[in-house]
């Protein structure tokens, strides 16, 4: 059972689209087809946020709204969603939404080109958070670049907007149930199958259909949040055929926390995973905050972060250090694999044709195990790691290290463990001398590259520094080893 | 009850913190940028084919596949250009639209494709087959020097006194080198042009440009048309920062070429990556210095060489490197000084204007010298700064022989040091650093003195056109362009003030070469100084006619006519402004006028290096506090305090926006924004994924910004205001120096860290490591 029509709401208007290019972006459709011109293109790669729109999805009988980058969102993936753009915020009589009014009152626009994107990112914050603190505002706006204002007035607007209107009376909050009901009518169990210009697109509604499609099309490109795959189209102009979009499959979006482990379906977004990650370990929560901006965290998935096989991979280093394993499925056959074994070489993973990543299992740390993950990048937020180091140590009653798992991203062609370093640690006492020996051993583990993010020499030196930071923070006596702590201490 | 003491003010007049005129449109998505203009039927989309070598002869260029690609209507190369294949803004004919014979940087345009859709044009542009014969490429300053130091234009030499003798005789002397990186503008709206053909081969171009007149001249030059056949219009830009002063020329010329050849509207909008690869940036510099000083830290003599990577053509490198030299003093008096520029030709994209225009790089040299002296003598750098400030008998002459007559730097620095509690915080930081093993803090206060005026004296002119309609509404047009800086708002405030009418009665219209001709670029911070005066002149001409008419009609002396908010007092009666306008119209009084302004007193003789190139100086100061992680070089800017002057501000809200925005942009330049070319001359940081401008979370958690009060411009500028576009950019030097201070702590401040820019975490860690190794 398939259909070739895509249905979603643009504001309150039902859009029923047929014969669409499966990799047309929402942004291009808004601007070129709809001539809805408030949404801007700044980079076409999901980094500047000028194209930010809010997408609503039905959840538990009401709507859940999140901002995304429309420049890398493929149009047919909006099936069953509601799209809100900057044009939808002001009332018909021209009265501005509190978000817009606050930006205006605070002189939050200069050239104005980034402004619609900020409006929509702030609108998502408005819908989802009451009185966020500065940290939450920063996190909500990490995916939006402004080159004119220096951000101070935008920060002020994010605080002021709550004084300009009643969130609970916001029509997009009060209308959630009705909108969800409208969208429920679009929900069916059918696979969306599109053919356009000789290219094929499938969006199965459940995992069984997905498994079947991938058996028929084993070399298909699989996309979820498309925060990377989108760029293959917008930047590399690659032709993706066939393309399989898995974002409709609710069964892949589950989060199960047990006493032993955290199990995440492959489709769980960074945003959805964040609280569970933070509960698993605060360090993981801290890392999640530094992945992309809100738009990318809302769209991008943990599964995609793994399956994509980036040599840097924000989450793989800590997941490897924690001993995570993944479940791969082909047809009805499943196999479980230690995450570290999934990454074979640059651009090559242990995923067979027709196979897909189904879920991820992260074992809980023993209470006395030590763990940390540190990301180093040129810019603190919304940047790709120069390197990312994750460290986990278990000790016996005497304090002797019984197990060490050290993994790095950005230091090799894949996210990779550091066996020589681990060997130095294992069996030793957790002391500065041990740390220094283990840090020196990292040079045997990695021969990193030089590129625009960092030189090889810096990567090696910083990697050693991160291990020392881990020691200083966990061994006590150094309360200010971490810059975040230093910042909060300075302004407590 | 009205406050008797407060004068009645017209709504939105000068000095009011009026919102940007487009703010409502910005937040509602209704502001129209060029890509939002309704597309004429039959519009074609253009895309550029770019060179894939840094330096090579073009052996063959086969565009068959491009022409055959789906949707393609035409392909244009240099052979299709009816006029001159050149868009050099300085008449050097070294900036081809399309390269011929030899490509001189990676990313240089070779051809353009016209297709029905942008996607088709973009795909087709990748299908060109070009055979190259590589020629050795010169990619940076060191390579350019090694290859014979070819220059793109004549260097400048400034000299006063006998620097060599002063250096030789000085009790202390040291030499050093500083490397300063470039910067991409990263305007959020990329380059774009929309050309619409007219009759007689005429063309109208909507260009995202800071310099419509130059675009007009360049389009005419390329098409072989007189200037009167080309009209260039721009309502607003989505940011520019200097990146659309000359860089819009090529895009406009290509769009106009296609439009006139095809008889269809044509639009050229490159992707962000192509925009960053193919357009010029801030110049990176290598600064060599040799300074002699006494025990108290006074500079006795100094010699600077400012070498700049200019790229493959002159563009504006001459005036940019000149301005670097003009700012090698910053706020400091040099008894004996010698400075030379070295504008080097390289096989990289031709560098161009960027906020500050060489001034920031010039000042960094001055501040490095100050820092070197402070470390050499074990003094607080602030003390050395204060010891060297301009002021006192004989200590008020710049290296270019202009007197510094308006120096408020010492007062600003004193005031800021007090309000920011600099001394106590510095002590506390030093105490903290003594016990902190990993995290180290640093603090620095740096001043800014920035020369206001185009150093090309003829640029310091402006025109405006004002119409008063019979309903009392006003149509305002001037030669400046709106790029977000609020120029249109400020100029409209000036006009509202002149007529004493509500700002909402003044309509700001798109800049057009058809309305105000022969304009200068909106650049050099001059926008409101020049255009505000021109618009005021136009408004006052009309006001004068109205006043004369009113006096005659009512039989009162002219001095008994006064313009009050919304009305005019004529003798003992008051008439609504609109009624007076109607009466004047009926009496056949002209209600339209042009205005013109040229900056007085300035002159400059480049050959002798002497003159009075700047009308006045703009000043400011900043204190920055940072924390660095000595294990990784990561850092945070924790607190910044700014005190900046804007004269009698025309609009404190807009000026504050310029100060905050300029500072953060400057901070990006000196911290995370790193341009990185590979060995083949390819720019690899060509998108926001790889090129990192500041985010909201990079804004210091404490960010105190104060506009200095009671500092009216000494010169009779528009309402005694001061230019504020560029000067605040350089306040960010405080961040670099605070990072340096933090680094120095690892060797107990015994060694100058010589931290280069941008101070990425990698450079900070390298400096920490270098100091520790040498200590």
C-alpha cells in the first residue's frame, strides 16, 4: 500500500502535493514555489539559521513544535506535519507576536536578514519554555548567526518577550489539540512512494515496511534528520536515488531507561535524547548542548550520528567509552555489535547492504566509575570538534584501575579507542604520574591530520591535555580544571 | 503638565532612540531584499563557473557540456563582453570579469551560465572542462616576499623625525613580528544582482552594493555604454561590512551582460561557498616592528613595516594599506617614526574593504609595541599606554603630520578604568592565577582612535534629494546605502528635525543613481556625516523657501518665522506645516530641492606623506577579562566593559547597536574567525560550518556598554555627532590583549606572549607552550 501524495499544513492551509522533487528543500519550495519570502537563505547548509521555521508534529494528542533549518529539510519529509514561518506569527490585523514585538522594542534587528530566523527560533523557545535562563536562551539560539547586532539586543528580546504576552493564550499553544486532530486525518500506514525525474523516494510508516524496502533497494540512501544528507544535495548536488526517509517510523523513536541501560531507537533526535543522556551522566548532557544548534538537534538523530560514520562523530567517542552497542537489522534478522566495531575505516562502516541501524544500547556506569567527555572546537558552540575525547575508568577497592576505556574523535579516520593509553592506565593507580604516562602513550595511538580545524600537533597536545583534565577533575584537588566551572564560579 | 524646562521635541527627531525604519518589516519578514523582488516573466538565473587552480594558464576551455545541460539558455565568457572585461574599482584594469589566458586565484570566475532555474544554472556551471598548465602560485606574504615581493600598487611611507637615530640612541630597543589574520565579511545576505533590460540597450540593476555609482560605472564600462544608460538601485542590503563596496561590481556586471544580451531579466546569486571563495576579504598582515623606549616606557622611536596579502589585484589594497599606516599610532605619540606598507600581490582572492579598512591591523601593531614595552619593563600595559598618549606640548602630531586636536582618549580610558574597576580586578586576577593550576585569567584595557574621512579626499562629498508633497509628506533620497547600520533612519531623523515634522511623515526611498548621481561608497563610517549633511542642506533649502514665503505672505520679518513641531510660527500666529506647504504650492513655491555637502578642511599629499586627511577622530576604550584553559587553549570572554563616544549621538539606540555589533565582530576576527587555505591555494573555510563567526553564547556574560556623554564633536558635523560605524570594531583588541595577559601568567608575566591573531585555542595553547618551554 503506497501513496504518492504528500500532505501537510502550512499554517492553517492544507497543502496537498503531488509530483514533487523528493530532494527539493522546504526553503526552496517556500521561496520559489510559494513566493513566501520572509524565510531567508543564508548558507544552505544548516549553520546560519536564517531559514529557520517551526515544524509541528502531533504528539500525545496535541502538537509538539520545534525549530528546524528549512534549507536542508526535504519537502516530502513534512508529510503529516505543520509548518509555521515568520509570516504566520503576526495577527491578521497586523499586531505583532510578542516575539516580534520584543525584538523590535530591543532594537534586535539591523540588516534584518537573519531576523526571520531569530524570530522563529525565539518563537520555538516561547512555545516550549517559560522564563528560560540565559543558558537556555543561549542553547535555543546556538543555531542562528547574526553579523550585525552583537546579539545583546536579541538576548534582551528573549527575556522581554515573556512580558509582552500570555504564553498560555498563544493561539499556537491553545490550538494544538485541534491541529493534532486535523493532522491525524493525514496519518495512515501507507508508505509514501514518489517518482520524479527518474528518481525514487520512499517514506515507510513502520519498521516492517522499511526492512522490506531496504531488501528491495539495498543500496538506498537512508535519511532521518538529513542534517548531513541534506548537504549532499544542497552543496555537493548529489543525486540520491533511491532515497528512503525513516522519520515517520514511531517504533524507532523510543527511549527506554532501565536499571541496566539506556536504549534509544535510531530515530531519537539529539533534543529528545538530551534529558536521558544527562540522566545517564551529566557529562553527556553537557556534550549534547554543544552539538549543532537547536535546529540541528531537533532534526538530527543519534542513530544518524552513528550510521553516518563521521571521523569526528560527536556522540560516538563517549558512547564507545561507555561500551555502547548497536542493533542492526536486515529483513527480520538482527545482529548486535559493539559500537567501536561498527567503524571500520574512513567512510566505511560495518553495515551490510539492506541493513539499517535499529537501536542503540548504552550500559549504565557503575556508581564509582569515573567518566568524562570533552569536546574541543574553534568556536565553543555549533562547531565541529577539532577533537573529542571520552574517558571512563573503573577502579577496585584499592583504587587500582581495573578497566580503562578511552576513545577519541577527530584523531583518526574513525572514532577510535586508544589501546596504548588504556594499557598504561589499566592496573595502575589513578595518579598524576599514571596520567602522564598514559597521556604520552596517546602518541602511539593516534597520528592525527592537520586541517582547517586544527593542526596535528595541536590535536595531539590537546588530547594529552584532556586526559590530564580528566585526572585533575576526578582526582580532586583541582576544582577549576573545567572552563565551564570557572565561568560559573566567576559569576555565581 | 508639561515640563517647562524641557524643549518640545518632534517625534523621531535627532537624538531620539528611534527604532530602525525597517524594524517592523524585519521582524515580520516583510522587508524586501533583492532575491525577494517579484521576478519578471522570463527571468533567467545565472551561475558562475569558477577556476580550480590558484595560478595557471588556461590551455583550453571546453564549455560544450555546459551549453548542452538541461535548462541552459546561454553561456557567457570574456568574448561576449561588448565593453571592457574589467571591474577594477581603481582603474588599474587588473580585475577581469572573466579570466582569460591565465587564472590568478582559485575560485576566479571563468564564465557564466544562464538557465531557466537557479538549480539548472548551478549544475551546468560545474560541467565546464578546463585544461590548465600550472604556474607556481604565491599564496601568502612569506611566499610573495620570497618570489620577489611584487606589489599590487605603490607602497606608502610615513616619516616624522629620525626614527633610525632615535632607535640607535634609545636605552631600550626590541624588534618583533606580529601576524594578523584576515576575515570574511559573512554578510548574511550574499552577493546578488538582478538586472532588467530596458529600451535602447539600457539596463536597470538591483544590486546589493554599498556603492551604486561605482556599480553603475562598472556596468557601463563592461557593456560599453555611457553611464546614463545604466541605473543602479538598492533599497537595503542584508549586511555588507565593506564586502559590498567593490565586490558587488562583478555580479552586477554579469547580470547586466546577460540581461542585455538575452533581453530578459537576469539574476545572479551565488551559493554561500562560492561567495566566500570568489570575493575578497579583510587583508591579513605581517607586521614587523622595531621600537626604542626609555625606562618609563615612553616610545622614543619606532619603525614599522606592514606587509599585506592583497591577492591577485589592487582592488582597494592601496587605501587599505594606507589606512593601516595611518593607524600605526593608535592613540600614541611617537617622537620619531618611520612606517612603510608592503601591499603584496598573491594568488589568492583580491582582498578588499572590511570595517576598519586596514585601521584595525594598523592599531594592532601599535598595541603590540605597547605590550612589548610593558613586559620588557615589568609594567602594567595600561601605564605604558597612558605614558604614551597624545597630549602635552609638542606631543600632538601624528606620523602623517596632522595635529590631534580633539583627543579624548586619556579621559575615556581613565573613566572606563574607574567604572570597570580595572586596577582591583587586575590584582584579583593575579592573585587567582598564582593558585590556579589550569585555568588562568587575563585582563586588558585598550583604547581606540580612528580617523574619520575617506583618505581619497574627493570621496568626501554627498548629495541628497528631498521632495515635500502638498499633503506635507516628505520623500527623502540620498546617496548613502542602507546595510543595516540605520543610516536611512538617521538621515530621516535629520530631515524630520529640519522641518520639525513627525518622523513618520518622512518616506525613505531606495538609493538610486537616477536620483542622486556620482555618489561615494557608503563606507569609511561616513554615511551619516556626509548624507546627513546633504539631506539637511536640501531640507533647509526648502525650509528657507517656505520661511521666505510665509514672511512675505504675512508681512513679518523672516526672523519671525520659526518651525515648531508640526507647525510654523509666523509672527503671532501658528500655521500647521501642511497648511503652509499647501499655501506655498498654490503660490508656486518650489517644494523640491537637492542638497550637497563636502567635508571641509581635509587635504592629503600621499607623495610627501603629509596632510590633514581626517576631519576628526572617533575614540573609545574597552576592558576585557578572559579565562583560558592552559591544557587545551580553550577560553571564554567573561566580561567586557566599553566606553565609546558618538559625539552628540543622532540616535543612541542605533549607535549602541553599532558599538556592540562592531565589538563582537572584532572579537570574532581576533578569536575564532580563521581563514585557512590549503597548499593548492583553495580556501577551505568557505561556509559557516568551517568559518566560525561569534554566536550569542560567545557574548561576554557581563557586557557593559556605555556611550560617552557630553562629548559633542568639535567640528560642525551633522548635529555635532560622530561617525560610529567602524571605530567600535577595534575595541575588540582588548580581548586579544586579555588573552595575552592570561597566557603571560604561566611564566609570571616575565615574557611578552606575542600572541598572534586570530587567537584560536590552538594559538593560545601554542603561546602557553612556547612560554613554558622558554621559561
